[in-house]
C-alpha cells in the first residue's frame, strides 16, 4: 500500500541522512541521492541474484539461464553453440534478445537485463566510444561476400566482373549497414552507378529464400555462409569487395559477478568462434 511504501522511503531517508525524493504538485522525482541509491541498488541486487544462481548451479550444474543480446545475423551463428550446450547441459535455457548494431551502445548490459552481447561492429573497437565499464573481446573478423542461389546462372560462372551485376535485382540491408556500405563503395570505386535494388531488409531468411528462388543477388557475412551455404542452397560469387574490418565481438559488463552458467556459455562461444575463425583464414 502507499502508506507502507512511504514509510519504507522515510526509514531509508532517516538511515541515510538525505532526501531521496523531490515531492511537488506535479509528482515525485528522485533527487541526486535517490538516483545514486538506485544505481548502486541495481548492482547490489544483481550481485545477489547472481549469487543465488551460483548456489543453484552448485546444487544442480545442469540447470540455469543465460540472457544474450545479439542482432539477427549473429543469432544465426549460434546454432552450433546451442547444440553443444543443450547436449552437455540439457537443463540450461538460453534467452536471445535483439539488440542494435553496429555500435557498442548497449544499455541492456548496463541495466543488467542481459548477461552479455554478441554483436557485429563497424571497424575496430578502438574506433567506438563505449566507456570504460565494458569489456569488448573480438572473436573473429568477418567480411562481406556477394551471394546468389545455387541454381542462378551466375553460380556457374568462374569469373564475374562486378559491372555485370549492376542491372541485376539486388537485395540489400538498410543503407546505414556495413554490408550495404561495402557494396556501394565497391561500385563507386569501379566508377559504376549504384546497383538496382529491389528489396531492402535485414532478414536473413527472406534474403536467402528470394535469392534461392530466382535471379536476385544479395550479400551475406562469410561466417554465415560457412555454416549455412549448403543448407540454404547459396553460392558465393568470385568477386572481391573492398576490405573492411567487421569484427564480431563478445561484450560484457566489467566487474559484474557472473554466474557459472554464463561462464559455461562464454566458454562455448569462444570455442565455436575459434573454429569459425580458423575456417575463414
């Protein structure tokens, strides 16, 4: 009830010796002291939750939860990670949430709604401003590749000039994405006009389905092709694009207590991406 909440706040203010709330006819807002208490309280209660999860893990090492933030093109790479973990620890539940990329602006990490993030970023981490409260570990450097369906006439060609694809119907991610930027830069460097774009989407499945069904041309990360090119009936075309740093990074919050299940997940992530990185060399 409101009186009970008011009494708790009054007791807190008495114990701390400062006013936590500003009360006015327009409502109630935290003071600077109230904001400081909320910030510290979030970390304290999160540490308590992580401790409880560690105790639960000690009681039963096959159970627990991990909350991961990642964009769709990285979520697509998680299949071998999920398979390995579910085989070894069938009681572990993974929660995957969509996060924005390609920046290191990750409020979900700071407010502790996710345990870690797996994201693609444009350029090296040093080129981004992300504060000294985050740990950023590069797992591999990916690259953009031009792709068609295996039944496309282009799939049978051993040599293709980029200019030949200018009039083909392209499917690209939004123009602010690195994939799209790389393609546009490749055409610009060759002195060519922009390619004919018929669809703009981030969706991996929609791009793959349309490319497989007809003459559409698109781009995919090379790591994704290594895992799914055969299953999706995709063919990488022999065309070199301008080299661009496009790392996939594991991002965590510094000095945050992590429960053992999260540590198991991170270990599996590192093993899986090490194998992917070796395959891309």
